[in-house]
C-alpha cells in the first residue's frame, strides 16, 4: 500500500523524539498523536508517517497561543515552534507540506479558518519565492556575484572583523528586507508593495557601499555608479545616492510607488532600528552599516529580531531561501548562486519554476470555463514574471485613471441634474460612508508602528473612488443610449447598486496590487450580499474596455464563485426573491432564449426523420451573450409579483396568430409553392405555467386516428421569465451546462440522449428540491446527478472534476449534511455510517477493497457546533438520494415513461478567444492560430505542424503518435445519422397535420 514499514511503537517513538527536539508542551504533543491515530483509522496514510505527524503537530501548535512576559496582553501564536525547524526535523519540504496539510485538513474536516490560514501561508510563500527570484539578478546587477565569493570565505578565519563579502551582503540585504516587511503588514500585504520594499532595501545597501567606498563589493558595470567613480581624484559623497528610479526602469518597478514606500515606510523603520540599537552606524544619513566594526553585529541583531517575529507570528521563515539546502527545504530550485554563468542560472530558474505552480496560481488567475468571450487576445510578451505582471497591472490602473479625480466629472454631474431628483449629494455621502467602513476593516488587527496603516488604506480608497465615478459615468451613459427617455433616478436611488459597484472597484484595486485580501474579503468588509454584487460584474466589463485580460478573468471567476455557491447561502436575498416572485423556480427553458437551447431535441418526437431535419434546418442563430439587452436598471429591479409576471410572460389574449403553409396530402415538403394563410390557434395555460395548444388530429389518407390530443409547447422569442431573478438563473444554468459538458467530455459521455437525461435530472433537482443548493455548491449537485445517470464511479467523476479550473478538494470532501440553521434538513435520518441506497435499480457505491487513501472518499462525516459535514458519498446517500430517488428511478428502467419529457440542452458556446484548443482527450494534441506563439507547457519538446509551412515528416510524426491507441475513435463517427439514414421517408407516412405542426414548431 505504499506505507512505511514502521511499527506503531516505532512511529510513537519517532513522535516523542520529534516533540522533545521541538521542545513542545505535553498537551499539544498528546493532541497531535490522538488526531494522527484518528485519521489513520479511517484513511491509509501513504508515505513517511513522520510527514503526517508533522501536519498533526502543526495543527496542534496553531490551536494554541502563549502570553508573553514583556508586553501585557500580547500573545505568541504557534506555541513557539518554528515551522521551518519542524519541517527540517521531519525531512519534509515546504511544498510537500502545503500539499499534505491540505489533504490533512480534508481528512480531519478542519474548519474554514484553518484552511484559509494554509492558503494564506502558501500565498505568502509564493510571493516570497517570486520576490527572491527577482532579488538575485538585481543584486548581481549592483554587486559582485556572490557565487565568486564562496572560495575565499575559508581564509584567515582567526582574524576578526573581516570586511563583509558579497555573499554576506547578499544574505544581510535579504534578511533586512524580510525583517522590515514583517514590521509593516500594511506594506507587505501585496506583491507590488513587497517588491518595492525590496528595491528600497537594495537601494540602502548600495548607498552604504558607495558612502564607504567599498569598490570590492560593487559591480563595475552597474549603470548606477557615480560618473567619476573610477577616477583617481574621486571622493565618496556625504549624502547617500538614490538609485530607485534606475532599479525600477530596469527591473519592472513603478518609480512613484517605490519612492513612496522608501520615504514613508522603509526609512522610518531603519531609523527606528538605529534608535533601538538594532543597527549600528550613523543614523543621520543611515550609513556605516557595512563597516568592519558594525556589520557582524548588525547581521546578528537583524537575524535575532526576525527570529522573534517568526516565533511570535507562527509564519514560515523566509530566510529558508538563503540556506545551502534551500532547494531541498523548499522542494523546488530557488537559489541560483553557484551554478555557473548567470544566464545559465536564469534558464535553470525558469525551468525549475515550472515544477511548482500550486502557490503561483494564487498570483495569476486561471482561465474560467465561462465568459471567455470578454477576454482579449493574449498579448505575447517575453520574460513575463509575476512581479512584472503585478506592476504592469498597477501601471495600467493608474493609466486608466489618469486625469480623473475622486469626484464626479462634469458629465456625471450633468447626468445627475437630468434626473427628476438630483441624487448627487446622497451618492457622495454613501461613498464616503463606505470608504470609512473600508478603511476600518483594512486596518483591523494591524499593529500601528511608525507608519499609520490608515495611510495605505486611504491610498487604495482614493484609487477606488476615482474608478467608481469613472465607471458610474460610463454605465449611465450607456444606459441613456439604450433608453433615452428613462429616468435614472429609480436606479441611482438604489443603495445596493452603489454598494455593489463601489465594492467591485475596491476589489479591482486590491487585485491590481495582488493583495492578500482576496475575494470575498471585500464583501464581508462592506456587508454586500454576493447575490447583488454579481449583477455589476458583466456591466463593468462591458462599460470599461481598458481592463486587463487578467482582470477580466478575475472578475469572471468571482461571478462563477457567486453563482456556484455564495449566492446560495442560507442568508442570501435569493431565497426571499424566489418566495416573493410568487412563481416556482424557473427551468432553463423558462429563462433562456430559443437560440440558446438545442432545438435538435424536440419536446415531441417526430416519426419522420426527413421532417425532423427540415424543421431544424437553418435555425442555428449566433450565440448571444447571457444577458442580451439586459440593462443595469433591469438587473436591479425588484422582483415582479405573480400577476404582473403572468402579464409579462404571456400575451393578454389567448389566441395566437401564426402563419404557416398548407401542405396537401401527398405533396412533397420540398416544394415551395404552397399557399400561405393565417391560422388562429387557441391556447390554454397548464398547471406548470406553460402555454399549450390543444390540437385534434384529423385522419387523412394513409393515417391513423388517435383518440387523444397532442400538446405542444409554443416557442417564445423572449425568455418566459425575465427580470433580475430570471437573469440569475440564466447565468446559473449556463454555468451548470458548461461544467456538465466539460465533465461529460472527460468522462467520454458523448451520447446526447444521456446528456439530456443528466440535464433533466439536474434541472429537476434545482426546480423541485431547491433546498439542496442551500449552503452547498453547484459542483456537488452536478457530480451526484452524473453518478445517478451515468453509472460512473465517484472516483472517475472526481478525477475528471479536478481537471476543471475551479476545482477544489473541499467541494467533495466537506459537504454540508445538516445544519441547525437550515429548515427541513434536520429530519433527515442517518441510520448508519455505511448506509447505501436501498433500491437495487440505482447504481450502488461499492465498498473499497482497501482502506481509503487521502485521494479517495471514505463516506464519513464530522459533527461541528452548528452543523454536520461529510464527504460527497455521505451527502449522496443520506441527503440527495431520499429527495430524488423517485424521479431518478424513471431513468433506470431502460424504457422512458410517456409522461417524462427530457429538457432541451443549452447550446454550448464557441470560445474563439482561446489561444489553443485540445482536440483529443487521450492525447495532448492541440490546434491553434498561427499568431499565437505559446504552446501548452509539456515536460518534453512538443511536436508541431504548421499547415502549408512545415515539412510532411512533422505531420507523419504526429500521426504515428495518434495511431497508437486510436482504434475505438472511428466507431463513433457513423452513429450520428444511422437511425435516420436507414429509414426511407416514403415508408413512414405521417399525418398531414403532424407535418404542419413540425414546420410550425420549426418556425
């Protein structure tokens, strides 16, 4: 099973030795061992058991905090155990720790607070690793390469107070940077500010080298050296030079931002270090740090100060990048010094960075499955790094707001005055109130050092206010173009609109700086409901075309998060809107346009395949956006009452006039000379709210006379359900459809009838058992539906689910079972831990042959104070099956019942903006346009063939690779038209009226 051969006694002995080496208290050690024993009973812990013990010890340590002696009320987190020391003793790399700790959190059903701490820790590591990789070329640009200094360190060890070497300066500068960064959480919160803090540190050390005339340290080719530096009559300056501008131009910085960090944060903290004797030298001009009598003392003092910070905060030690074993401690190449030529080091660095992408993914958004039509063509750039991307994002934001002020422009004021009641004063008051609320939350739990964190909050706020007024102007101008006579007062008086728009502006600013205050922090800070927030996202993307590609992707991912889970929380206004609408939860057909549904699947089966093809011919309209013609005023309108909704959904009269063609008995449908006339069709409303046509079929020549009426649904040109609630469900169903199609693609589910069954069962779950979504996730319901219909194993389904960009392990490992706050779920009984579905006609979860591993589910649950949570199998057996069993059994008999109508599938959307498209699920084969230069990352050199350009041998090489295991592919091709092509139209006579109705539906 891949387990260590250690016996239980040996493992416990190693655990005790580890606790002694870490000087851990008895309570935490016992708690860690008990948690480890509990997890090991339910799961097979593969690999070195000491690695899993490290996770248990880390959890036990982070649950406790110790009061300090020196400061009253101050607490030390983490039980004074260094994470870096813990991992070194367990011989566990940092990257491995992130992976195992997430699995441990899933197995132990850890609360969200612990998961967010791990995510924050991994993000901190990703930011530090990115900055360290930028630090190395910056340092070598200014100073001699530390790699050339390694051979001279062992000489004259007896002599004290040796001049510092480049390698020592390299370590000191990085340690000084991380020490100052720890003092300013407001500065170090994001990647951009942290990078500029690094530039300020490099600038200080360079200035000290210039003032001390340390030519043995400086790179003679650095462009920032004084002009007469190599002249014989050169004398060192008395004032420290500043090279921030040169560093920013050469290494992707923003001069104005970096200068602000240097002057108002970094220098103040360095002066504080001089005042408290942490640094020795001349405090007047911050010099003398590198002098022989000071450097060693300064190095020890800075290291000691930083160690105190690491132990008190419980964070990882960022000096891990400096150690000789940095690559093994971290788990990926980071330190490049000592590899040879520096250009080779950079190439090795780029190659090594591909091995770890988990943390870096936090710094760059994944491309979502939906909304790709808004993405611009990817700009091909060379030497793109997370730092350059982040600084360019800030520069783009500043360019976007250039010339604007944090106040309404004259155009916006004119729009305010055009309203029946000028809302300008109320809007400014609302913005001011939200700004104060943001600043309060931004500086919460921040220690006020020399620089007030409020200054950084106000800077972000100013950018957000400027962006808010710009976007508000663009949105109102567009609204006025769509509705020239519309009074904007009704929209501008809605406070929730301004709150959502302002919150989105703050999110754009925070994301531009790569802040760790990630979504949905901004919603929690301003008390904005996700259900309202999502409404402004598409409007903003349409109104502002200067947003970067990554920003659009980020906003689209936020919209998906809201649609999939956040809007379905128990306290969401969505539930009240559903109740107040007075109508049942709409189906996909209720809220989608006809062009967004697959008309090839008719609600009434047509016996004649020729008629089927004729009625569906030339009806594929271009794919429209999810909210065609949906203005901002419609998105924020109140839910419509039941009576008004019926008036909007259906015409006032009950008679529809439809033009059709009369086809005589025996006449060919291909003839176009049929007489055209108008037919008055009487319609009636059924219990489900849909309009139907009662039709009595008249027997004709060669036809049979049925004794029942045929009911056929009238196709509407507009969605039957509109308004804000209709838009929400339209987007929700679109997201569900895209993810279902993606899941079916990887599961090799190609049969359209099977897909329709999946979609019908999913739609039934949403419309008839809407409470299944309360406090749960869309993907949880989708995976359960696929399991019911497709008879695939949960292991297969989850493997394919993990291929989607939004996939998270907690979705299938931590599912809500029951909650005290929920209505109607507490009566669900859990008879036993291993309860399986009672009906043998449904697919049954087979018990595993071996204990479940961390990559498989165990069917277990955990009780918390307010709720019970379990894995997806537990949810499926105890919650989902009892609700949908009766409906799901209709699909298991093999013969579809007459009263079961399959729902039409939403049409898939083409993604023309995608740089490349995968054409085979079994092979890594992609097609792309010639303009795109990048290919998907592969460990080997990819094969490529350019049409009309590459030699034939390149294509033969690709064909040879494909032919290895492609025998099964060809069998699918003839199946598309087999059922239709083998039947002669003449052999299946159909009633004339049926032909007319099929053509009518096709219209």
